[in-house]
């Protein structure tokens, strides 16, 4: 990895060798060890971004549920039977939801307490360890705080104040497939308002609000690969706008959301 | 740039020195020249991806409209007056639309003939050259064909069959800000269906459909920077699934779209 990529160059290095995470593990320490082992990654730069997937954050924070302890409500049982889903997982999604946006044809879309609108409220059964099938992860309670704790540990240990993004894979309306987005941030502005910034022609751009943290999360996912074995990456050269942004800055209030 | 990044490493190099594009310019030749000039980029690899922004593709293909030639309909005039917008641009958006999804509070969301649902139907006034204010770009008529033509020119000139993505910046429901997505592809599958693929624990992932082309487009945008001066990039190490996919594969039919 370049010490400092030239303008127009971005490098992404997924961190190898992070073990299976269990509740109570010191995730920040494991991430720092992986950074220190990674060839050419040190010294970290102040606008490197560390992207960490929700799954390992949730596991370390014990934001998991053992489905064998869950008694599903009749509505969850009926929905699950009809669409070949696990009624206990449906129950967990409903318990976590601030609002059910859509519940039909086997698809359950909810608004989480954080304000995210997503399939299954971010409750996830894949990549949750060998005891799979009985364990699901929830979203971290306060993903900004999760990111901040990792950022502070890195600053203390490595002496560089690196922004941190907690990412998750969300679907979108109108298009197939999931892309990774930011669900927690610390040390950067997730949204960069470029309104009033001159474009290449010196013309003032009118309506460009750039979701930088989401793009950085998507870029990191490309380096993670497709099996979940690499749950974190350093993104170098993306030059995010530093600041004390919160993921809530990314969420559009319902009264502004004109999509149908 | 590494000749072949190790697993878990992705590198993005924006192409410098691409001049202002005018209708009829040989965009592929200009892109190839920029690749050849770019330090360390050659030889291209077969799973490099060239990402090119819609704006330069549209300009080269003359998919532009001179607003001074446009007579807006009364509905466009009324909407534009109320929300301080250009009535001629509103008229162009309405002419291009297959369906008006929402038209209120100054926001015009349409479905394009390609099936994309986006603000202003992809009609764009920023970064369109010094004669700004009077010129807007439309989306390319057939962005897959645009991508394919560039891919074929690269294969002929450089001897490597590199997938090509045409990208554009779209907003999303529920979240502020735009991210870059693919609007045209050639030589890769924009959607990778990982259902049935074992995850890191050997557990079969149930519902992971990865929008790889969109993530590659977002990653490239990080290298473009914020002013529009770098309209293309090579993404190396993302390992997209090769194939003869079409961007239509990315578009969710309305009957499957359960988001509200």
C-alpha cells in the first residue's frame, strides 16, 4: 500500500486473520493487531478510514439473540409458515422494530430504533458462527458509539486519529441486490454537502449532497470478498471530510422523503 | 498500482488528463490514451473494471439538449416558478420520462425509458462545460451499448477484454445524499446471486444478492474526487463475476418491489 496515494488514487486493504468474534471479545484490540500484521499498512494516515462490518461489532457487543429462547407471536408464526421462514426470527424483527414498513410475500421491512429502513430490521442469520441456525445478530444499539470506541482505541495504541465506519448490507427499492452502507460513524461527516462548491467548469453545483460514508462502505465491501471471512478494511485516499458527524445525519426525515 | 493485488486488496486509479468532451469525440480513444499515460496501469488485467461517468458518455454521444430550443408546457412553467427551477429543464425531464413517480415540493422523480427511477430522470445540468446554464445532458439511450463500444475499443487497442461500467449519481429513499451506481455494463454480471454459496462458517447464505456493479461504481466515485475533473477510473482487484450481463438485470420489476 502506498504511504500516501496520489490524488485520484484510492486503495483498500481488507484485514486478514481476524478470528471468529464472541461476545465480550476486545474487537478493537483484534482490529489493531490485524492492522499491525498487515504488510505496508503502518503508519496509518489521518484520513484513512477503518470500515468494520456490523456482524463482528454486534457479536463483540453481545447484540445477539439465541432463537431457542424466543416465543413467536401468532402473527409471526402465520407469516413464517406461509413464506417458509423462521417464526422466531420474524418475532425478533418485530420486537426490534420502531415501525413495520411492509410485511408481505415473505418480505419484512421495518424501521429500526436508529431510523434505518431495511429488510428484517438488520436482524441477520448468516455468518454468525458454527452454531448457526439458532443465533441471529441485532444491529448495535448505538453504532456511532461502537465506531467511536474503536477509533479511540486506535488513537491510543497507534497514535493516529482514524475515522471509523460500521457498515451493513442493505437492499434498495427499484434495484436488485444489496450494497454496503454506513450504519455508524466516528470522526467523519457521513454526508458532504457540496452545494455551493464550484464544479470543474467553475459553475456552482446546485444539488450535490454526497453520501461519502456509504460509498466508502461499498468500496470496502469489494475488498471483504464474498464469504464473510474478512470483516474489516482500511480505505486509503478517499479523503472524507473529517468532523464529528453522526449517522443520524444520513437519515432523511420522513417529511422530506418524496420517494413513494 | 500493483500488477495483481493480493486477495482482499482493491486499487482504484482515476484517469487524468481527459479533456472536456464534445459531441462526436472519440471517447474510447481518449480513455485509452489516458490509460496509457497513467503510471503503472498497463498491462490491464482481465478483471480490471473501467468505470466511466454518464456525463462524458452522454456528451460524446450528443445526448445533450440546448435549453434555448425548449418550449416548456404550462405544467412545467407552473412547477418551475413555484420552486425556483428552470422550466425548460422540467420540460426535458417530462419528455424523457416513461412515468412520473413524484412531482412535488420542487422534486421531480421519474422512471426513465431504461427503467431507472431517479431524480430529474437523470437529466443533469452540472459539469456540462463552460456554456453552462443552457445545456443539459440526458442519459445515454442504451448505456449497455455505450459500455460495450468502449470495451471493444479497449480490447482492439490494448488486447485485454476489460469489463466497462457507465455510472451515474442517484439519490436513494430514506437517506440523504447521492451515491454512484451502474447505469450500463458490458463484460460483467451487475448482480451476483450468492444464494447457495457457503459463507465463512460453511453455512449456506440464503438471501445474498450482491449489487457488485453498483459497489464498483461507488468505489470509483471516491477516486474521481468532488469536482468532475476526473470522469473515469480503473478499479483493480474487485473480481467481478464476468459475463454478458445487462443493466436491466439490476432493475427490480415493480411487482417484486415491496418497498413503499
